[in-house]
C-alpha cells in the first residue's frame, strides 16, 4: 500500500483556525503530550461546569470546549464571509487529514461520509457477487452490519455469520474457519459495541487475503482508544465516526479505502463530490475521482467537520498509545470493582482482547441506567447490562463511585 511516508519525510497537518501543527505519529510540537491527563478535565464543559461523570463514550462522548469553539468559527465564517465555501472545504480536507493521521493513511485514501451504513453502501455498490459471494460477519456486530448485509442478499450476497465461542469476542481462528475460497469480504467491528471485545485485524486480514477477499473494519468503538495502523495491519477498508471516543460529535464519519484497492472498485452511486471534476456540471459523461473520494456523494457536512477536527486534534495531542494505556487501567479497575460487588461482567478480562467498554450485567438495565443518569453518571445499556466506557480524562475515584452507585441502584443479573 502506498503511504505518504515512503520516502522517509515528515508530513504535517494544520487545523484551520488553530496554530498547532502535528508531525508524523501525531506527536504535537512542544510538550503538550506530557500534560497530565487530569488537566484536560477542565477543557470539557460537561465535566468542569456540569459536574457530570462521563462513562458513555461508547455512545456519545462529551464535546471539548475546543470543539464548541471550532463550530463557532464555522458559524463566524458563515456570517462574515462573502462566500464561506473555500474556508469550509478547507476544514473538511483538514478533518480528512487528521483522520488519516490517526490510522497512518494518506488523506487521499479518506472519504467523507455520514455514517457507517453509508460507507458500507458505497463499498457494496462497487462489489460483484458473480465470482465470490460470501460476506463474513459475526453475531456480535452492531445491528447496522447484519441489517445491511441481509439486504444485500437480494443482490446475490451470501451472508456467513460467525458465532462467537464465548459471546464476548471473535478469535482470528473463528473468522478463518468461516472463510472459503468464495469469501469476498469480511465485514466486522474492531471492538464489539455490546461487550467491548476486541478482534485482531492483522490476523483476519491475512486470512481473508489468502482467499482473495477484502477486510472492511468498523472502528467506531476503537478509534481514539486503540492504536490502528492500516499499513501494518493490512486493512483494506475502515470506517469510523466521531461521536464516540474521537470526541467530535454526530453527523460525520470517514471511510478509508486503501489506494491499492480504491481504483479497482467502481461504485454504482455517483455524486458530484465523487467525480474527478466536481464543477464539471456540463459534462454528460462524468468520471469517478481517483482514490477514496470516488465514494463520496453530495455536499459534505462542513460544520460537523470543524467539530470532528477539534476532537481528533485533542486525541492526537494526548496520544492514542497513552490513551490506550489509561483506558486499560480504567476498564480493568471497573471489572475488578464490579466483580467484587457481586456483578457478572460481560467483557473480556484479558487486556489484548478488550476495547473500551465494560458491560456489567444487572437485573433491570434500563432502570439502573436511569437511576445512574439521575445521579450524574452518563451511561448506556446494551446486551443485558449497563455499559461503562471511560476515557483518558476519567479518574480512579470515578470508577469506584460508579460501581458504588450501581450497587445501590441495581441487583446482579
């Protein structure tokens, strides 16, 4: 796969309206990476001003102040500029560059989409099921994945569902056993949203490539807390949005397609931003753009790009490796505390198998979550339990307080 660093040079990203520059690997210029994690708490209004305890990053993370400021910058341009589109599109391109930085990709390998479903739809529209028809997925996916591929059966797709041995994650061997020479695509989550289980992208990529297929990775629940390197892990396609651990709010997502793959795929959906000349309005024979941009459709959500860029800038500033270490500490503490309190935990205990979610099984999850939210804890429910998903800004004391509150409001399932 071609990468911008193949000649050994550094690439830099400057976010519009900010003076911070990122160099290779996301390390900020200066010593921001050494800033104590607790110091970032004051940069989240929901924490600093509303005194909320945020443990719902797997569903909706809090917006940092810099995200609010970035959106206001978009609004200022909207009000003051004679034509805001030049600055707005610059912000969209910078958001793509930041996303690329997070996964060690080239910005030309990134397309702006609205959601994981739209990303799946654009890729699937370019697939033919004539020679290979098997789409391998799992029984632990977020519902949009099985729903989407179920509909593709009308076009000839043969959906193969891997059943997890332990109900928590899917091993590389389990994926491999489900594949055959007819496997066209493995479409799966990197981290499973209900259990926090983590799969091994590299091992699965190797297995599906041996059979001539592709790996499409849903990284909604992992980006921002688990390091991803699409080159080292040999990932063909990846999608993630920004409202979860990337701290960037809803309404925008990014699709990565490896540059060695993108131009071999011809979508059946075409929008003006996916053409080689977006202002070639008079042509009656438009051509697709090279690279991932061919999967884009209509006008991108510029205001959301500002907020998304601000969140990704913060993640890169703190550092994903550093965040991963802290995330494992916090989720490990939650598991121990919950089990000491008599609860069953539906989440892998092994660090290498765990993302950022701890699912604590309780008798009445919705009632327990409502009580916790009333007490100031942001949580959500899925899979028969209350999901607790901390981020780098959370404290050990908050983990203890959350389990104490859960023990007060819920009984073990």
